[in-house]
């Protein structure tokens, strides 16, 4: 296990020669706004008013750092360390005493020592694009004073504009303080303000610590770390272009789902279920083919096309000269499956056959059949992932719709039919998908979708009919027990009805429960029920046979 250290330290022990902080390129830019910077100053001011010698805790920072090496990659704490550096710089430039200015300057920058072998350098190095700006206008003596006289245009991006905004706001607040009060704040900052410094030499370990602690910094994703490796591998002349391509891909997918896309890409390359966290497996199973030297190929041939494929699947936005609607209809159906394990083969198919909608239509028909089968049979995560891994291996070997792993065995078909012919209603995660798919087949409107805010599954023969109702006349207790939860007795509604209406007799239920005000049922499945004059065990028996035949043709017939 990698060595983990956590120490509570006053700031003068944090901003010292023991640490040379740098913000990795995969980190988000500095983003604390004026409100957050001034809130930090207000908190410090209130603590100072209470007692400048009372310990004040600022939270934690998480570092990737070896014990004997001052180099410290900041995994969590960028916002605090940067804002504290700005505050120290403002106090430095407001001080008249040269000794004070020098002491504060040494908290901001390492003065260097030939004897100790220390180079002159800032204590904190921001990302490359902001490093020079921060060095000149914050870390260099009188940098803040000069920054006050410069126009807003001195900042070349949002992070630099935010640095300037916070420096100006803190300066305008602190310049009104008496020198004595500023001196008290300096002492409190240096001696009695503490950070918990958590360090480990292992990047994955640091990321786990950050995730668990959920401290106040900006979210860090493993994809940011991969970005640093890829973009950092590129020649200087192309790094900006490919950083933009990367960000376009992330925008296409959305940051919240970007790491999920990388999980799917890992599955496509490894063709087996994950065994460790993404941060460890992705470099070994995917990036090993592209680093060093082929970072651009990863962005062009992997990230960009798979991000576009992911977006098309999610948004049902595949386009082609003909046949696109059929493909997008499969995406709509698959989106209702209760897991996303089907996505890696779907992404592979769209990535490699985007120009062939007929192939995609056939492939996704088979993929939906497999996904629905495993949903109905309640195949759990591990064998489900293994099945899709088999599909990926066969696709990589040149198989397509005829991939053996896509096909259902006779035993699997029999199990699906047995599940469909049982008490479907009691399978909560299955019933809605099956009934919506059945409704689409009955409507003969491929890809039909409903915009209703709520779709409920309801019984025709109620679960608990009143003792004196016709339901108990037309059905024995054994018949009710057998038929109540089966497909033949289930309908879809687009609204929640009064619970008492669920127990109406059949004639009243058809008009008062199953139809809208215009007398029309919204779903084909429900419309069929409304056409029946009576609801009896014989009707249910025939209807069960008919509905199962429809599903069998769609899912169980090759």
C-alpha cells in the first residue's frame, strides 16, 4: 500500500521549502470568484476579532508527493492555495516595512539557496497558460500594485481575469484596514492558520482520498488526468488544437458523463469487465497503444468519434440519407433498459458502421433483443458484462449481426417466454419496458414515444376487488390469483387515477379509468382492452396467447 501522510500545519510550514506546489495541466483553471475570495477574508477577519492566537482551520489539501521530494502536485486545494497566495501578495504590497515585505515575499516565493541546492522559484506554479501572468502580477514584488493600474484586457482568459478581480477586491478591502490590523492578520495567517496536508506518492490513491473527502475544490475527474498525459505528449505547436478538440468532445458528451464514456471505451479496447478503477486500467488497457508519440491519434481516432457516437445514441440523432429513423428508434428502445452495459458494442457499431444504416438497423435489432432478454431474465451485472464483452470480441474478429454472442440460445428463449408468461407485474424493473415495447408493436408505429410526465402500469382485473363486486362473480379466487399480474391483465395509463377507481367493475372502469375525456385511450395496449364487452378468464387466456405471440415474434424468432 502506498504511504499516506496527513499533517496539520500552520501556513508558514506550508508555504516553505518543503513544498513546491504545481497545478497539473489536467486540473480545471482557477475559478474562485470575488464573493468566495472575500468570504475567505471575512472568515479570517472574524477569527481575528475573536482571538488572533486561536487556531483557525482552512480545510485540507491533497497532494501527490514523495516524502523526500518537495515537488507536490495539487489534486485538491488549488482554489485555497491560489487565493491565499493572492492574499499574501496583497498584504506584501500594502506593507511599508521592508522586513515584513521580505518575510511575506518568502512565503510567496522560494528565495533559493546555493548551500541547500534550492532554486529561486514561486511556491505555487499554476497551469502553464496562467503561470506567467500569476508570476508577474501576483508573485513578483509590487505586482498587485501595478496590476491595479492595468486595464481588464491584461487578462487573456477567464482564470486570469478572476485572479485580477480577486486581487483588486482584496486590495480595496485591506487598504482600508489600519497597518496594525493588517499586521495582526499576517501573524494569524503565518502562525495560527492551519491546513491539513494529505500527501501520497500514488496518483490513484490521491484521487480516492479527494473523492472521499469531497473538499471544497473543483471536481477532479480521471479524464482530466488522461487529458494531461495525452496533451502533454503532443508537440507544442499542436497542443492547443488538440486541447480544444478534447474540450469539444467533453462538451458533446457533458462533463458528468465524460468519465462514463471512458469506461465504455476501456471496455471496447479490453473486451472484458473492469477489475480495477478507471484511473489504473485505462492507461494500461487503452493509452498504452497511444503513448508515447500517438496522442493525436487517440484524440482523432478514438475520443472524437466515440464522443460523437455517444452523443448520437443519447440524443437519438443519428443521421443518414435513408434509414436513420429506424436506427434512432433502436436507440430510444435501448435507452429504457435499466443499465448501460449495452453501450460499448453500440458505440463500436456506430463508430465503425456509421455509413451503413441497413447494417446498423440489423445489428441494433439483435442488440436490443439480447438486452431485453437479459433484462427479462434478470441477468446480473457480471455475466451481463461478460456477454457484451463476448460480443465485442466477435465484432473485433470481423463478425457482425451473426456474432454468436448476440444470438439467444434455445434455453434463453425458453426462459424469456417463461418469465413473460408469469406474474410480470411483480417484476417492477421489467414490466414497464416489456409493456411499452408491446404497445409499440401493437400500434405498428416503430419508435413511438410518449411525452407523458408519468406512465403507470395498471390492472384490469383489480388486485383487491370489493367483496360484492362482479369481479368476484366472474372470477374464482384461484383464477384471480392466476391472472391478476399477467400481461393479459395489464394496461398502460398516462396519469394516476383515484385509487378507488381501480376497483370499479369492468364497464365503469373502461369509461372512467382507461380512457381520456375524449373517450380515447392513449396507448394501443389499453385501447384494445376498451373494445372488449366483458372481462373473463376466457378473454384473458386468449389475450395472453395473442400478446405472447407478438413478443415472441419480435424477440424470440430469428
